[in-house]
C-alpha cells in the first residue's frame, strides 16, 4: 500500500448528530454534534479523542449498527440504511464464541453470508495464516493467550475482505508488549500492500498509536462529540518513532488535547495552538476533570522534582505508565486550578504550583482553596447556595438536578462526586453520605469572593 492518499471517498459522514434521551423524560443528551468526515481509499484514518467524545458511537453509526438522530452516512455512494456491508469491525473485547474452534470462529461471518463450506474453509485458512495463527485452526479460545485471541478477531474481519476495516481500540485490552507486537504486525501488513482492505479506520485514545499507524488523524472534542480538526501525518512509512517530526506531531496533539479550547489547524509547528475564548455558561455546564485532590497533589510533587518543574507529556505518560484518559484529566485539573501550564507538548509548574508542591500540608490546603474559589465556578456556586440557606445545608439532589440539565445521570453523579472531593479537601463544605447532604463546616473557613 503506497503512502499516497487517493481521493476516492469510501464512506462520508454528513452533518451527523446523535442524542440519547435523559432519564425521566428531561430532554436529550447530545453525544455527537454536526459530524462531518470522510474515509478515503488507500489511507489509515484515526479517530482520536478522550472519554466523552463519542468515538465509538460514531464508529457504530458508520457501521450501521445504530442510526444517527439526524444527518446521513454515505457508503459506496449510497445512503446507509441498516448494517454497512462494506465494513468489518475488530472490537476491544475479543468476542469469540468459546465453544467454537479458531477456524469456526473465523468462518462465522462467511457462514452468515451463505458462503459454501469449502470456500469458507479456504478463505478462513488464508486469513488465519495472514495473522500468524497457522497451526492453531483447531484450538479453542480457552487455549489461546490474549494476543492470540485478538489475532482471531482480526482474522474474522480479514476473511470478509471489507472495503474498510473498523478497529475500535483493538489493542487496549492487551498487555503493553503484546499490543506493541500486534500493532507492528498490522502496520507491516498495510505497508507491504497485503492488507485485505482498501482503508482502515481506527478509534483510539492513544496518541502515539494514532501517529504511528495513521496517515490522517481526526481530533474529536467532547461533551458533545464534535470534530475539532485534523492533522496530516506527513511521515514516510513506516513511521519512525525516533524522528523529530514524529515527536513534534505527538507533542502537538498532546497540546491540543490538553487544551479543549485550542484551535486544531493541522499545521504542526513549534508555535502554541491558538485558543478561542468560549462564551460563559451555567457554572454547572462545564465538566470537571474526574480526578481526586490527592492525585493532583501527587502529579505536582512529581513535576517539582524535574528541572524547572517541566516535563515532556509523552515521556511523563510513559514514565507513569498512564493511558491518555488517565493522564489528561490530571493535567486538566492542574491547569484549571492554575498550578501548571501546557505548551508545545510540555507541562510546566506555575509559581503557584511550585509553592503548592513544596509547602506544608496546611498551606497547600489554603492554596488549593484559593485556586478553587478563583477558577471553579461550579464549586463557588455550590458554596454560595449553602451560605444562602439559614441552616447551611442542602440535599445533594438539588445539585444533581442542576447537573442533570447538562449531563446524563451517571455523569452528573460523577461530576457531583468530584466537586464534593475538591470542596472537602479545600475545607469549603462537608458531605454526609448517609443523609446525602452537603453542609457548611463550623466555623466557615473561607469567604466567597464576589
């Protein structure tokens, strides 16, 4: 497969929106908003986004497994109605039938299409050989390692010879070494021109994986999921991870993903991405990053040990063995509270962050409280509500109802739990879980600035 990207559009997404009803008929939760994207023949396309960006939902809409609320998916020039016969999918979970052998699992899709027994057998054996499982045709899933099970998943998709192979975080359930080995083998097949599909669409939250495998990366924003922009991976195949350009691309994507308001131009340079100021909304509309105060404190203590309190984000992720969905919320929280800043793929402590990481426990709580009151409108609003009550207490349901206007119930509860953790650490309020009530501590330790 050559690196030149052909202009033939195999799948086009036109202004797709997807919403799900909120509980108790309180409206809808918008998962995807005005998605426009194209999968072209001859390319590997990555959909990259953090939790809440609707990556997997979009993939399933393009596969015809769920319908969009509005908009359309065009596949092979025709508007998609029902399952997309031009794609096959490799899932995160292995999804093998334990009572069938490797060969029988691989033949399942062909059998469903009515393909004859001998043709099924020949095509299955070819696909099994392609993924390196020759000799395991009669083995059952219980006899296979995780990596071998996922190879069966790839063979089951390959045997269908789809126009586009969809991969939904296919390596995330594997250990690091197995994932790296299988990722490399898939890349080798593509580069050798022996891949049984015209294109690959991979959903991932792993930035290095996206830059290593893809020719083009679409970056999705979250809440709701939307296209922020795309980045061309202008590297010769196979992509050399040690090259300066590879590192620059990774740093750029880390920077824009850790700054949700940054403009994704696709022009990767040393300049910091442009930030667009968003209009103000309800204090309950902007989500808090789901990390505990102790995690924020731990991150700052690690950074303060680095020269100038600075670290390269990809190197930090590797050193801590953290996935993007685990590291980015920590970075988001540190930036939100004014303890750190991010530029050109690096995170650097601010003077306030340096002070927080090196002072006493009591003073660190004072600094945390100060920064929460200056930078977290949700907690400020909660505190004001408590102070307006004569008894200084309020049931949690009141705040959950406010959050329900912007989030599904499960996410509203997570937002409330994060706000409670931060507020308790800052000694702004307390929470009685048995009564499900927030209340002011006695005496009140902080005033809310107007």
